[in-house]
C-alpha cells in the first residue's frame, strides 16, 4: 500500500497524459505554422503529368487529380482549419462567458432577456442554422466563421450562467461586496477564476467539434473555395476519386480524425487534472 502511494506521488498519470496530448497538439500547431517551410511542394502548383500518383518518397501522401502534392495541401489545410477552429471557439468562449456571467450574476430581467435569446438560437439545429447563415451572407472564410460563432457561444453562455448561479451566494462573494468592490472587480477577481476550469475543459471539446463543423461546411461548398487547400474542401474534391486514388480521401480524413481525437483526450485528461476527486471517484 505504501509502495503504491509512493509511486502515485512520483508519477501522476492524468498529468502525464495531459502533457502528452498537449505536446502532440503543439507539434501539429507547429507543423501548421511552418507549413511553408516544411511542405516539399507548392500546394497550388498544377502538374498534370504527375496526376494521381500513389504515395512515394517524392510525394509522401501522393498527388491529386491536378498533380498537386497531397502532403503539402494537408499541411496548409490543417493550418487553415485548425486556426479557424481556434478563432471561432475563442470568440464563442469570450462572448458566451461574458453573457453567462452577466446573466447569472444580475438575474431578473437581464437574465430573462439573455436566456430568451439563447432559447431562440437553440430552437434551430446548430448545423442547419449555420448553413442558413452562410446561405444569406454568402460563401467565404469570414461568413463561415460568423455562421459557427452565432450558435457556438450558446453552450458557454449556459454553462457559465449555471456556474455563476452555483457560487454567487458563497460567503467570499458576500464579503467582497461588503468590502466595497465594484461588480466588475468581483467578476474579474472571484467569479471568472472560479469558473475558468470547467470552461477550459468544454472549450477543448468544442475545438474538435468546431473543426468538424467547419470542414463540413467547406465540404458542402460554403467555406473555402478551390484551389485553396483546406481539409473539408480536399475531402469534397476526393469523393469522386475514392476508388482510383483513395489516398486523396484517406490522409485529409485521418488528419481531421487525429486532431479531433487529441482534443477529446486532452479534455478528458484536463478534467482528471483539474478535478482529481471526480477521477478518483470514477475509479
């Protein structure tokens, strides 16, 4: 028993797993950032003589029907898809958290107004709503981001509101009010830090979900347009060549799969690290 306790103190599995997943995601981010230096070929250069070549030393992921290097296009596509997802979740997190904190802290008619707005957005399925927004605004990176941010902030608003309702009657908040702190100071010093952990865990999951939604919209022709290298667009272009050139579909699909799984695993490990009592209880 003592030996097990010593080993547990020396090696914290949840923290180790969290570090591994963060490292792997950091590697993917660095590959995306330095895609221009790493990519062996120009992702936009068309060479019909090299069309539909199988993976080789010169072209690790093969070439597409225009002779473009799939590996180079995956690197550039990963950069655009990943960073757009991070941007969308970042904006959704900021807007949703601010709305949720204000709603939960003040209550009354302010809470009613904000919650009715969220109910109005939630009345539509997220993807259907995003498609409708892109249909109205038009295709393009900016409009796709707006279409995903509009339903994306709802989960953070409802989560932060619930967390604020759970802590706003705590003794330390009453003491802060009695000490003469302003509402903004109370929110910044006491409320935001106490709800940050749960929001970070949910944000990690949402990045993966947003990446899938972003690629889905692009796959439907509502995001990036040819010849831009983007993972969803690459999947759309590869669907007609699946039987004769499966690598055009497999490698972009595996890239999306790996990124989403890593963010899911990171979220689970963060939950174990930030809430050890929950993970021990589950065992």
